[in-house]
C-alpha cells in the first residue's frame, strides 16, 4: 500500500535512510538529531512544494518517495529550450 506520510512515520523513514549504504555516512539514528529531523519532516509535509509517500507491507514501512513540485517561471521555461 502507498499512502501519504505522517509524523509518526518519521522514525521508520530515518531508519530507511540510515540503512542505505550511502545514507549511513550522512544520517543518524541518534536522539541527538531527532528534533531537527522532526522540524524538517514537518515542514516538508506541510509544504505545497513537496509530497512524501510511504510504502507499507504488512503494516511495516518498506520504502518512501519524495516528490518535489517545481514551478518554472516563464523566463526559466523559455531558456530551457535554447
């Protein structure tokens, strides 16, 4: 099942990031950073520019997806075609 992420999903999302070979060097499962993760995760969930989804199997989060909704201005859009 795929659904929109919620604040209670944060711990499992952090563990997924940390479990990745590259993520282990930049993420932390320490409580020291928990408030920072919570702050950023909350901002992203409330932002109109981001959508975060989690994938669940047997009530366990097995993955997540972040979609960034970019708004291109006319100037940028016209210069992409050059």
